[in-house]
C-alpha cells in the first residue's frame, strides 16, 4: 500500500526501527502488537497493562522471546 513497507525498511536501515509503546494488551491492544511486530521497520518496545500476564502473553504471541520481556511497577 503506497510503498509503505519499502519506506519503513529504508527508514529502519538509515535510522533504526520505529519504536512503539502500546497501552493495553486486551482485545484491541493484542492484535495491534501483532500487526506492529509484522511491520517491517517497526518494533514494540513497551506494553503497559495492569495485567502483566496479559501483556507478556501478547508479546510472546507476537514473537517476542520470553527471556527479553521484563516487568516493572
């Protein structure tokens, strides 16, 4: 669509990926995390949710390795 994937790849090569924070990992946030994980040149760096298990699950489902997921409060 409008060459967005190629532009995202080019931007990532020049300046690094676009780093995204997502608030909520429920019925809307979980699929959003999946979509961002599949987008070239974008990555989810932070997920904010009151339910830490839900946030971890959303990240793991999107392909994030469990050993790089950290929690804080």
